[in-house]
C-alpha cells in the first residue's frame, strides 16, 4: 500500500494489512519502553508483551524489527545479566548457564556469553568469594561443599579448593 488517500476505499486485504501494522507498532512501542529500562531477552520480552495482551503475530513482527535495528539482542542481554548477577552472587559456570537458559537465551549464545565473561572474571576468585561467605556463616565442611555445588561449581573445583584449606 503506497499511501492512504482520504475518501478512498480499502480492499479487505489492505485493511487487514493496515490493522496488522498498527498492532505490530503497538507491540513495538511497548517493547521499546521495556528496553528503555533494561536489556531484555527476546523470550522474556515476548512473555511481557503477551501478558499485556499483544498478539503473537504482532509480537513476532515487532521483535524481528527491533532485532534488525539492534535494539534487542540476546547476546547483549546475556552479557549484562552476567555482569549484574556477579555483583551480589558468587556462582559457578553451571549455575550461570542454567540462569541464562531460564531467561530464554539459547544454548549457543549462553555458552558464548559465559566464555566472554570468564575471560575477564577469574572463576577461582568467584569460588573464593563463595567459600568466604561459607566461612562467615560458619558452615561445616560438608555444608560448604553442598552449598558450593548448588552454586554451580564443579565437584573437581570444590575438592581442589577445599584440599588447599
């Protein structure tokens, strides 16, 4: 459809296209509002828009468009989520990987984000932080090991670190 002209009658197909475009624009506008507050994964943003009553087709069109413009990017979301998560949580690769998957980040993107994250953050330092928390809380050796396993550290990492104590 080139241009809307006053008093012109639209065909059924043209009218449907116009309505679909309006619904996609509405979803896009809501998505940009969420993205203005914080990075979002496509999955989480899609869920939020669905909760607000936007249709699947409108959501897909809006999110595809926002990805084209680089306003929406799962790898950027994953990197931001890892940085923010590390502020208050000392967690290992396994736990962080599970967290990214739960946020709707695909496996390949999650692995890539974790590889980049651990290029700048030493996993051993993260484990030391978690171990220090256990010491402050007065956890026994067995409780410490269980806690560290739940926090996503491997058995090998934990045993190696615990043997040095």
